[in-house]
C-alpha cells in the first residue's frame, strides 16, 4: 500500500481513502496495490513496512535526562498515540524523529533509512505538525500551503494543485483565500495540519495538534488523521488526552519522565494498570434506583460526592457500551463519564506508574442527551 511522497507521484489510494473514507482497507488493498507516477512507473511498497523506528534514544539537557532508552516502531497505515503528561518527553521524541534535534545516543530510521539531523532528502518523507502554529498570519491559507510545498521542492504548478488538495482534505476550500489572521483557532489548527501533509509524506508526526480547539474542530482533525493512516501513512500522535488516543489510535505508547512505561491497546494498558476497569458517571440528577440492574458482573463502589455521581467496577471493558446504554435510560441526562483502572491490592512500581498516568489522562467524554 503506498502513500506518494514527492511531487512526481500521485497516490490513487490516498485520494480514494481521504475523500471516500467508507472504502474499507481490505477492499482498497484488493483493488489498488500500487501507486503510479506521472510517467506510468508502478511504485510497489509492502503493506507491513515499518516506516518509523527508534532504538534506545537518549537525550539530556545539561544534567537533566529527558529521554532514557526510548524505543518504538510504527508501521504503514498505523496511528500510534504517544501519551504522557506535560514534560514527559513527548515533544523531544517527536523533534528527534523529525530530524530537528540530534539524540545523544540511539538511532532513528525513517522508511528504512537512518535519519540524520538536517538532512533535506529525509525531510521530504516526513510531515511534521508542531504544537505551536507554524503559519504566516498575513498570508492566505492557499499561499501558506503553496509556500510549504515549494520549500519541499515541488514545482510551482504542482504546488498549486497540492495546496488545493490539502485544503480539501482538511475542509477549508471555502476559506482558501482568507488571511490566516481571520480564521478561527480551530481552522488555523486544521490549516497547520494541511501544511504538514501538502507534500504527501509517508510519515506524519503530530505534536498535540488539537491544543485549544473546540470539540467539533478536534473531531475534524482526528477524522483527517484516521483517513491519512488508512491511505498508508505511518502516524505518531502525541497527546495527553486518553480520549484522543481511543478515538484515533490503534495502540498507545505511555511515556513519563523520559521513560517508556508500556505500549499496547487501550484495553491492554488499562489491564496492566489494574485488575478491573472502573467507570465513573456524572448524571444531571440522581438516577432512578436499579438503573443498571439488568447487567451482570457489575459492582457498585462507594458512593462519590453527590447523589448524581456513581462509580461501577466492570467485569471488562466490553461492558462500557452496555452501561452507557442503561445510563441513558436512567431517567436523567448523562453529563460525562470516565473509565480508568482500579488499583490492584498489590501493584508493582511499573503498574502503579501506568495507573497514575492513565488516571491523569483518563478517558473523559461529553455524552449528548438521548433524543426525545
């Protein structure tokens, strides 16, 4: 499965999946197993390639070590969340992967090639979206994108076409010629993402791309990220929100104090942090008695502060949906819920660290009221 990386290539798979996300990956692999450049040459890439690989990365600033033997790997078509609190080492990791920062030790490979800081050829394969907006506010969105495309070596005519494609991908075609300064914060975040994909990179590195945006803009960005991965990009998504990892990522890497604590799916990580998941639900008013009675295996924990807040120990994560269905029929509105691991009676230091990190970035979602 391919994701074209330079101006001479166009990925039919990319176009289908971004603009027709209902096309399944299996169907796409069956119908389109290659990309074709403008000269007609077929570019074959194996579907299971590891496109991002880091081995034993170390980085210190003076006497303070910010990365300590961090290793990771991301395959084509995969979104991996880099989850941790502020100061955990996420931005340093992303900066090293983007060749913006040189590690003190360790090695990075991008698309099978050793990455070296400042190497322009390598950066053509990378799409980097920083936490801070990297936009020229006096220019329009189209002009920003054309500029970034030209900086990646795309010739002028192709740069115009790629700019419009990127604007369409992030849903900003109707604001293409408006100065960046006139766009909302959410639109600027989407444009920031567009600047990172305008040159069709194989590898996408996102450093907290939804900072300060409203829920609608956040979902738009997450949808775009999922579509880019379906098109074949390898994506690392840095965040401290478990909700975003659950929505966009196949698996997550937990990092804290510069160390990799664990990796796996959300269910696997919660299992490592505790014996059973616990769901806490906040209702608008106190729910009716026995509202979850038809479900087996639930244990109601000690009451939380206020009659409208409840905590239930679940047999497994698969029960979350059923509990929320019952909660929506409990005679009142569900305001929010969170899922987190319950501490084991005897926990290893690593399990305790995983549990603390998950609790700090716990899955929290606003739940709309049931339709009347």
